[in-house]
C-alpha cells in the first residue's frame, strides 16, 4: 500500500510523506529531517515574525496532513510520515538563528536525530500516549526542544 501511488493519491499524503522521502527503505526520518534545511534556507532572509508564521503553518497543517495520512494507512505513527521531522527541524533552525553556519546546522541535525531516535522521557511517553496528527507532531517538537537545550548549553559553554 505504501508506494508512489499512495504518495500521489492525495495532497496530504504527498506532504506527510515528505514529497517522497518517507518512501525511503532506510532512515526515512533522517532523510525527512534533511528536507527541513532547504525550507529554512528559502525563508531565512525573511523577518523572524514571517519565519514563525510559516513554522506555525507547517505545524497546524502538519497535524492535519499527518493525521489524515496515518488514518489512511491505519497505523498510529508510521515511519513513512516525515513531515513531523521536517517541520520540527525547520523550527529548530529558525530558533537557533542568527548564528547559524553549516557546522551549527550539522550540530542541530545530529542533536535532533539523537533525541528523535532515542526518545528519552517524556518523548517516549508522549509518543505512546498521544495519538492522531497532534501526537505524531508532538514527540518530534519535544525532541527538537531537547536538542535546542543541548545546543544552546553547548554554545554557552563555548563562549
């Protein structure tokens, strides 16, 4: 059921599956996370307010498209749904600016993937207990939050 036909069947599926990244047999979440970078690079020159408005749109829209796609797949949180990684990492990049360079982006990427894969408490709790599109998105946003705490702590220690 999870193939190019499913991807193209509905716009929600196309978005939730990260424009096809979620169809990857290996590490779809990692591939999805990388897609957040071009989105950020496209809007980084806009005002911070505009960037936050886009992030809110990604979040609210993500709750809808992820929920709709999970329902169609009849799976609570399919690994093929990667919009949650895309939008959470996108928000991380917005929050971490204006000091971003390629090294900082890599650092944020690694931190996000560690917390998203490891899922320490409360991420694991939320992942198991909160359902629907909101639940799919929430655990990734909490992983991004923990990643940002570590990132800013490291920046503070360095300076």
